[in-house]
C-alpha cells in the first residue's frame, strides 16, 4: 500500500510524524512524507535529513499564487455575516489578522451576490494557474491513498481536495487540534474521509462542514497516544528533577498561547501557598510551547519564588524567550506525559492540556481571567469547542483572578475523592475517544480499508 502523507507545518510534524503516528502508514518503502521544503521559514524548522532524507521525503513547494487565492476566500468566508458568538469571533479575529484595508475590501466581497461572484472569479484564476508540482507528483507517484493532517487551512489542503478528486485518489484528512473544524471552516469541498477526535468534533463536522455522517470517523488524537504508556520516571525522580519537596501535593499551572499575565497568576499562587490558603501544595509552572510565557515571559526565570518551580524540561525554552526568541518550540510529548502523571491537579487558561490532564484522571481547572486586557483571550473564550467544558460539573471553572485560589482548593478536595479519576476520564471522553491499540497501527488498518473500498 503506497501512501503519500502531506505535512505543511511544524505542529503537524510534532503531532503526527516525529511521534511515530504515521509510522504504520508509511511502512511501505515506496510511501513518502511530503513537505513544502525542509527547512522552510515559519513552517518547517527541521531539515530534510532529520525527516529521513531523500528516500523518505518528497518536496512539493508552496504555490504562492494559488495560496493567495485560497487565503482570500478563507478570510472573506469568515467575514460573512452569521449570528452568534462563534461567528463574531471569526469576524473579529479575521479583521485583526488582515488589517484595515483588506477588512474593507473583504467585507465588500462577503456581501451576498458579490461573494458568489468572487467564488466564480477565484475558480477561473485557479484554473489558469494549476498547481503543476502537486498534480505531477500525484501522477508520478500514483499513491493508493493520500493522508493530510491539517488545521483545515494551509499550503496543501484545498489543492489536495481538487487534485485528488481529479486523479481519482482517495483523500483522508485528519484534524490536528480541538478547534480546527469549528473555527477553520473553509474548504473547497469535503474530503473523502475526515478523522476527528471524538463525539464533539464529530458533531462539529456535521454542523459546520456538512460532512456525511458515514464519512466522519471518531479516531482519537495522535498527540494524546502517548498517554497510553506509563511515565518514564518515578514520582521520586520527577520531584528531584524539579526540586519539588517530598510529600507536598503538586499543582501544575500550564500556560497558554493567549498572551495572559502568567507571571501575575504565579505570584498570586505563590502568595496563596505562603499564606496557607492551599495547604501543602507546591506550584509547578510549565509554559505553553509557543506561548512565550505570557506577557513579560522573558522575566520568568528571574523570579525568586519559594513555593513555585519551573518545569525542568522547559527551562531551555524560557532561556530562549529571555534571549528574544518568539515562535514554536517542539517540546517532547513524553515530557508532558511525565509531568501530568505525577501532579495532583492542573490549572490552565484555555489550553488543550486541560483535556490531557482529564484523560489521565486528574482534576482540572479552566482559568478565565476575564478582567485582563488580552483581546486574543477574550475573543477565544466564548468559542464553541470550549462550551461543553464550561457546562460540565467535572471541570472547575474560575472566571476571574479572585476565583483562582478557591478553585484550586476545590480541585485539591476533589483529588481526595477516589471516584474523581474515573469521573474525569469519562468527562474527557466526550472530547477525545481513547483506544487500547496504538494510533499508528489503527491508522494503517483504516487506510488499508479505504484502499480496499476504493478498489471495488
């Protein structure tokens, strides 16, 4: 079975290739990983040799003119008027991303009638400028199936939809993250198959993409496959590595990518522990791998805390932030699994790690400091994919700085209840299906079935 797996960003490399999730799919020596270039500024940071060399990697470069057409359609579609907080967020975030001049132009293009004309004009432009490199690659390689992990936007996705349909090659698209289907919802047409995390994103695929139910598969998350395995280190080793006092409960503050005042949050937790408000707790801080430690994150390593530690595996990242680095850090998911295994509970502002903690049965608090001046956070907070978590009695929600410490105290109490781990795993199961078999093995089996169906 010959497979081409198209990956266009470091995040997808981290979640699907570097962790082995595509190993089974690419087991045939004729199968290849396809990237736009390696390395490629702002997209792929690793070299072709690090990805397996020329015997493993094919380069299909970005078609910039077509990409501009797709990007314009994507942004105009998001500016189209639809009622509700979800669509208001899409419009506001798009205006911020494209600037004032394009906002005026694209708002005009989004009007009824004009939008349909833009679609017709864009199709004509795309026909005049074919993605020759992509089409010729498919014709030359003749794969049995094409796989594309994606955020539902990017260099390849829409051109693959067109090229695979024209060539009669089945296309399997795999969502990358929690919000992809409900927020990145412009595709030229639907893929043959869409693999989603669980029940929530299955429902989103039907509602926002209009996918046929039989073509949407609840498949779990490739990056969460690591939680099937035990931690690499013992609790005692974990405490030594992070200078955590023996016997004290560990509260993990996991940072987000939303530009919040994480230093101030940690200062408040430090004071709460010192004042005895959190009993025998110690605070462990793990920054988001592309959140820069929040506002002022370059000063995190200068803090002299008594009860707060920084995750040892992320100190090098914060050193780079202090030196001026801003961008994606390819942290190791094995490190995240080791941390989550040995903590007692977790607090995080709108990060996927809340679900990861719940998958491991840990009490989790979603922190919503709505008084802060982070527009990215305020616009993201009402999004559709977060709402079931807010409504669930199993997740603790703190909606302001004043609710943070009482919320953590509540989590610590819940941690004493032997029924909590099972309850948290059940709560997480609405968002992410969890399987006994490895993701790589299940994906290879699924693709074999797709090829068999296509051959009939």
